[in-house]
C-alpha cells in the first residue's frame, strides 16, 4: 500500500459492529469483565482504549514500525521515552532541537542522573566524538529546529549500531509522509502530532513508534506506568486530521519552495534556511533520505527590532508558537520557542535575535508573498 492510500485505509478502518466508516470514539474508562481476569482485551483505558489503539496502529504502519503509542503531548511522548534510561546513563543529543526537549533534558532528567551532551548531529564525527562508555542513545531532529540543518540518519544509525546505541529521531518536521527514519536505521521515532499530523491547530498530542516489538513492550509498560495517554476524543480528532496529511504536506511544500526562492531574491533579507534550496549545505542528503523538504523556512531579518516590526505587520501569517497547521504561522525563535535556551548558547548555535521562522500554511502562496512583501517593506 502506498502512503496516500495508507493514510485513508491504514490502521483500523471503520467499525465492524455497525459498519461506521469512521472509528468510533470509545469515551470509556473501564470495561466489564466476565469473570476475574476474563476480559475482551480491554481492562482500563490508561492501559488500552480502542480509539487510541486505532491511532497507534495507524502511526506504526505509517512509520513502518512494530508498535505505536499515543500521548497527551509531544513532550509527554519524549519524557516517556527518556524515562526508559537509568541513573548514570548518558545521551548524545542534537544541539538544534525543540526548546522544550532541551529544557526537559537539561533541567529535569539531569536531576535524575540522566546526562545529555548536545552536539551538531549534522556532523556525524561530532556524534562519534561525544560517545562515552555510559552512552545509551543518540537523539536527533532532522531537519533541525529552527536552522533546518539536515542529519544523515543512515550514517548516524551506522555509528549507533557499531556502539550498540539506540537511535531516537524526532520526525515532527517531515512526518512519515516525507521521511521514514526507521527505514534509515532508527529504533524509535517520535512526533509532536500537535503539528503537521493534527494539522489544524486544535489538538495537542504526541506519538511514538518503535522498530521492534521488545522496545515496544518497554514503551507500553512506561506509557501505562507514567500515564501520559492521549484521550479517546483527541485520538479521533488526530486521525481525522491525518486523513488529509498527504494533501496538506504537498501544498505546504509547494508554498515553502516558492516562498524560500522569493526570500533569497530579496536584498533586505539575510540568510535563508530551507533544505529544498540548491544552495542549502545539506541539500543532497535531504534528497537522498526524504521524499520532500517540508514547509518550514527560517530567514535572517537583520536585528531583533526589525524582526518584531515584520511580525507586527503580517496579515496572513499569524504570530504564534507552533507549526505545521493549515494557517501560516510566524515566530521569532529567540524570544518564543527557543527562549528557554540561554542567550549565549543561542548565539553559539546561530539562533540570532533577528531570525524569523515561518510555517507555511496551505493558503494561496501569492497572497503569502504579497503579505510578506508589505511587511518587509
Ligand atoms: C512542538 C514540538 C515538540 C513538543 O511537542 P508538544 O506537542 O508541544 O508537547 C517536540 N518536538 C518538536 C520538533 C516540536 O516542534
């Protein structure tokens, strides 16, 4: 089955009992047992719920993994996966990742003795150099956030295999529509489904997919133990959004490509970061490992003051955190999504005060270009 068909017919299609084409919302906490321990496969909805399971099966199939899991947010998904590690374990993590992931690793999990070293994973030699005897996993995002650096997943997977490390990839930016990290050697794939998978700015959710069953058993144990599950109604809403993932991703990308090229042509704009540009340093890797470049663009508008002025003038780009929705969104990472990263660290990484990040929506791209043009002027 090809991905566009999988999005419609994958996972659990409809309901056998009634013939309903949409998976019903099982708004239920507990299930009748015919005798003690004799149940239908469902005992309690934290452990398992049919609506959530339909979503979990769908994401597992879309990512070509063995098991899928749905959580109440991307951060709940990430925290549950990191809880798999023990005191004294060490992780090698991308340095250009979602600010909340940096925060939970450096301010929460470090208190429990799980240490992280942050490196530029788009340079596999840096990953290799950071590995310690206590290292248990490599964690990365590609393309990265907000600078859209691309990491060669296959190369990092090779390093992980040779050192018996788990490779964890946050696939939020490209989604399984454009990129399948498990096919490239990853062991665990994570999503903030709040973004492209949901796609309509109406649900906060996280997903995890494991390559094999054993790691899947572990994640299920942790999901049930820690309890950060996605409720049935939100699971249904997410599946509803995912039906149109293909249509949306193609439109996001068409718009992003045109907008990126237009930004490059502007004399009043500094660096433009988009993996689909031939001038992007990782353009060739992006072509090799993914089927598309996505809908995220960052560009340098000069200084923080000009960036703020531009944001205050756009009409079709909504000033907001988040990304991946049908509406175009605009933000200044240094003061919004990445504000939890210390200023000196941000400067080292290249997240300048004038850096603007755009999530290109599905509006008519000519309207988007006109809007940015008047805002830049
Ligand atoms: C938003 C985001 C997260 C966190 O997900 P939430 O759903 O907001 O908890 C993690 N990773 C990436 C890449 C994100 O963009």
